[in-house]
């Protein structure tokens, strides 16, 4: 079940923050860099963010996608899936939902080049790599764009 989240509610923001912790741990292992903060965003940061859709399985939060609409482009901030639920297709479901809601927009996203599952997911949806850049020593990100 996909729901548009009123992310300004404390309970929902805390649930999102809990699901990010294992996602950051997985990212750190994939990149091989233990210095990635486990939780970057505070509850207050999440509550100030733009739009968020979240995915539920059996009434439990399993993942979320946060984004910002900039003109006719959707800038995806984060697509996070609970690693235990990764094979349930929550990431794909959230991305499909977002693309259906904003079908007349372009889509922009950045992800770690070492995060092969994310790279494969975006490529399978027709995103094309635009550029690579170093975000921090030893951490390279790829920017992907999908034209409408």
C-alpha cells in the first residue's frame, strides 16, 4: 500500500528515521566506507522535507521516497527500503507510483556508484547516467536523469 505521508507528524518522522538506520548501514558496507553517518537527517529535518510517499506491507513501514518538484523536474532526495524487505519490491513500487503521479516531468536522482542495486534499479526504469562526481574522499556519486 502506498500513502502520501504527512511527514510533519512526529510519529511518521520517527518511523522514517528508524528505517533509514539499516539503509545507511547497508550503504556503508556497499561503498566500503564506515564513516558514513548512520542517521544524517533528524526528525526535524524530515518534517521540513518536501513530498514523501511511503510503502507499507502488512501495515508496517517498509520504505519511502522523498522528492522535490522543481519546475518540470522531480528531484528524488532519497529512496530508502528496509533491507529486510528489499526483495518485496517496495523500491520499484514506490518509484512506479512516483512516476505515475508525475508522468509529465523529468526525473533526477543521485546515488553512490558502488550501490549497484540502486544503479540497476534506476537504469531498469530508463534513467541514464549524466555525470559522476566525488561527494567525499572515496565516495563517488552518479547523477541519473530520465526524460519524460
